[in-house]
C-alpha cells in the first residue's frame, strides 16, 4: 500500500532575480514545503518555440510530501513568471529517518 504522506523533492527553475526567493518563502510560509534550497547560477540550454535558447536561472529544490504535490504545483504556477514553468517531482527512496520525519511534520 502506498504511503499517503511520503517525502518528495520538487525541482523548479526560475529566472535570476527575486521571484525564486519570494516563491520559496511563500511555499514555506504556507506550509506547502518544509524547506526550499535556491541554487543560483544555473545555465539552462533548451528548445522553446522551435528555437534553441539559453538562460541564467536559479533552481529550487523543494522538500515536501506527495499528498501536497497538486497544491504545490498550482501555487508555483500562480507565482511563476514563465509561461511553462519546470515543475518536476522526484521520489525520495531513502534518507535519514529523522530528516524525512521533519519534512512530514513541517508541512500541512
């Protein structure tokens, strides 16, 4: 039987600037995330509207639980400046049990 409240990571890239920090703070304040790491200086190369493009971005590593994914996804889409934001969920297979328990206790 699947665990209803299993810790996951959600990845999302943001343009350089304040939107990443503002979004991270919002997600933690609303208890949709236990923690958000912002990694600056990511160089992204991608295909968009049939052209190769590139951009300097920040990547957010969001710690949350699978039962909150839909709410988190919707909230990121509301706050995100991109027309099509990257929002990817990654399962956590193993981790320090006390840390994973902290994630569960830190979100709604």
